[in-house]
C-alpha cells in the first residue's frame, strides 16, 4: 500500500476552510431533504383532502392533475398520461319503501 505524504503540510486554516466547505455542503443537502419531505407531505395532504379518488370520480382527475404538477415542479419534463376505457360503477341514492316510510339503502362495499 502506497503511503502519501505532503511535502508541505497544509496550514491549519486550510483544514478549517475545507471543514467549513464540507459543513456548508452538508447543510445545503439537509435543507434540500427537508424541503422535499415538506413538499411530499403537502402533496399527500392535498390528495387526502380530495376525498373519493376512485376511477370515474371527480377526485380522480383532480389527483392526476396535482401529481402531474408535482412531477413538473421537480423538473421532470416528460410527464404524460395514459387513458384507458374501464367499466365504472356509479352509485345513486336508493330507498326502500315500506308502509309509507322510505329508508335509504347504501351499498355494502364501495370500489
């Protein structure tokens, strides 16, 4: 194993400058990580506030818009969407009438 020695040792202030530059780089990186975490938390919060995002629901296209914007904000230029035809069940209010009294009926399981 080769041993490396400096002919002239670095002055103490050069080592301190290197340490400061390294610390500055680490702080910048940490700030970027914190900013990315805050942005992702904000996006998750926004998506949760949309309510129903299942296929065919209004929240589905709003969620796609928000996600597309988030990718573009990250600097990703080639963001696209693919469209597919899917059967979608739409639930409408239903009532069971018995002896002049209407009782609402709800689906057992939503998609």
